[in-house]
C-alpha cells in the first residue's frame, strides 16, 4: 500500500482558545483539558495507524507561547495552518501533501470514534478511489481522504454549517471523482455532543 499522509488540523489546547463552545458546560479550564486530551489521542492514533507520515498543522504558529507546554511526539511534522478561511487552509495542506505523498487524509481532533483502525481502513479504501469521507452527524466530516487535488473542492463551502459534507460531496461529483462515503461519526463541538466522549476523558 502506498503511503498516505495524515494531516491533522489543531488549535493550541489553551484555556479560552480551544473548544470554546464547550465552556458553558465544562468551564474554560476543563474545555481546554479535553482539547489537550483529544489532541494527544489523535496524534497517538495517527502514528499508530502506520499508513505514512503524520503532519500537524497548527494555529497559532508552533512558536507562539500557546504551544510552549504542549509536547508533540517525535516523528510528527509540524507546520502552520497559515492565513485564510478553513477552505484556503485545507487546500494548501492538500496540495502540499500530494506533492510529497500519493494520498492525504485531512482530520481534526474532534472525533473520538476516529481511531487507528478507522484511519487504516480509510487509507486502504483510498487506494482504490479518488476520495473517501467519514461524515459527521452535525453535517461536517471527521476525515476527508484524497488522491487528487482541485481548489474547487474547498471553495463555495459553507464552513461551520450542517451543509459542509453535502456540499463537498457535490463538488466531488462535479469533478467526476470516485468517492467512498464511510461510516457516520460524531464530532465533539457542542455541549450536547459530550455524551459521545469517553467518561475518563472528562475526569
């Protein structure tokens, strides 16, 4: 199987910066602690999947003091998300990743169900299609895997709405790419989503 680069998008898990929509339920410190747990778990699972390089795209830049006390495991490449909306940042990451590897998988740190097994299965599926997606119950996606790049895929997407996955699928169809839509997962963004979080992550 050819290597698939896993590109993880993450905010620094600092109080008041990460998981702000969970603050009403958890408070700023516990919301940040959950964000830290999810970042650490995502990195561990991505490395454990062993499908190719693991790249962490961060905001703010890794030189910012927000990252000072956040250790990143050895073997993880670190780069900045850069400027622009989410679409522009995803497009840059995809284009850069595909210049170095045969395929990329774009993920965040918000989905407890996206474990090493799911990552390996998605990478395997991606060997035979142009794109693979794990949509989420809120209308977004937890994973988007790609073997091809076109800027159209990330343009005219209503980010942070319930139409993200649907609109992205429409763009893939318009490009006449093959797509496998995998299992529906749950992101952890709102207080109601906390029921999907392992209990020990909230201790």
